[in-house]
C-alpha cells in the first residue's frame, strides 16, 4: 500500500498533527462477503482537542465551544467504515476530522448591518400592489 497522503490541512497553514492522532481499528458491520471476518475495516480516529498545541488558542476555544456536544473529555472521535480497505477508511476519517475542525474553528460571520429600504422602491412596491389588487377586483362579477 501507499503512505498516508497527509498532512490534512484545516485552514491556512494549520494542519492536523500526525503525532496527536489516535487510531483504533475494528471490524465494521455490514456486507463484506468472504473477506468480512479477516479485515479490520472500521476506523475510529480520536483527537484530543482540549490538550492539543497544534491549533491557535482562539481556534481551540472556538472549537471546544462549538463541538461541545460531540466531545468526550475534550476528545473528538470520527468513524469511517464506508470502504473495504482500511487505508481508504483512514483517509476518509482524517479528511472528515480536518473538515469538522475547519468548520468549528471558522470565524463567526460578520453581523448583518441593517439598511433602510429606499423610498422609491417601497413606493413602487405599493403602487404595483395596488394595481394588482385592482386587476383582481375587476375579475369578480359582483358589479354585473
């Protein structure tokens, strides 16, 4: 087989530290045919978010806050068992973890600045609305 195609970038120059990743392999459930009992194809990748030094402190705080429901003692776990190949499942799990951390460490969106609707646009809307009401009123056969 080949070497893992890491490092897995999170954002900018920050990437998942290979040394801090904890891997666990087990047999995955589901179909597999004759090969099913011999290959450990479920991969669980664990990353200690609370203790890591690889992420900037601001990112770490943000990620701990956003991923609070998924953490167990500050550790985040990602599972992959889609592929028969353990190597491909490792790739999938690492990419998934990197994407999860990228999303969790992203800066909050800029607050929306309220803007005033221009008077002309509002007047045009009301004029068209009145015109439409008149059209519909003309369709009813009440006045006949």
